[in-house]
């Protein structure tokens, strides 16, 4: 729960917001991973964005949760250090990808080592189809309720027909999408600073 009676020191509140970007796709030509790369260049001046590749994680296994693989330990450490999370999710079968679900499970277990609780977050999605991953975002938001992650409600970014929004080098050329992403990042940073001021820890 957020303690609204525990404001943080001004110096801490004014430090840069560290955002960790997580893509649900390991594909080299992933539009969702490309969105995260673009986001890194659009964050406000008081924020940074680092992307962590979760596509190579082994499948979550309860037998390994107490002593997870090195790459999972590194990932959980990065999540702990981050002030906020930016998820980029493709849509597979009206849901999120196995890659993203797997990362969420590793981060959530064991309960004593849960790294998601209380984290501010935002979600973006891209798809070659017309809906832009809207159904995947809806599923992810349901999961975030269970993980006690605090996502911003808007603006929303559902990039449909993504192949038309990127150039051949997977750089975002659609200015309207760029502006939406910029505003979304600003909202995420403002939300994170607000929670930072109300909570003893994020």
C-alpha cells in the first residue's frame, strides 16, 4: 500500500527517474523492441531508459526459483533498481507472449524475492494488424493487478499496422506515434515522481 504520509527528501524526489524497458518479443525485427529503442530517445530530461532482453530466459520452474539462473538474477536486480517499468507487448492469441509471461513469473517468485510490488509502469504495444495489440494490453493490465504494479491509465499507445510506422531500419517515422510515445513517457515519469513522494520505497 502507498503511505501518503511519508514524503521523501527533496534531493531524492528530484533525482533522475530510472525506467527499465521490457519487450515481450525476442524477434530481431520486433516492432515492440523498436518502440522501446525509440522511447529511449524520447524520455524527458529528468529520466533515463534502459532495455533488458528477457527473451533468453529458461522457462520458469519452481524448483529453480530459490537459486535462479544468472541472467534471471541480473534481471531481478535491474527491476529492483528501476523506478518504473515500460512494457512493450506483442499480442499472441489474444494475450501476451510466453516470453513476457515468463519474465513476469521469474520476477514474482519466490514471494520473498518479488521485484514487481509497488512499481509504477506503462504499457505500449505494436502489431502488424489493425488493433495494435489492444487485447494483449488488457491481459497485461489484469496481471499487473495481481502483481501490485501501478500502471498509468493514459495516454495509451496501440500501434496498429506497425510496418507502416517504421522505416527499413526500424526507426519510427510516424510523427503522431512519436508524440504519443513522448507524452506517455512524460506521464509515466510524473506518475513515478508522485508515487516516490508518497511512498517510503518504490
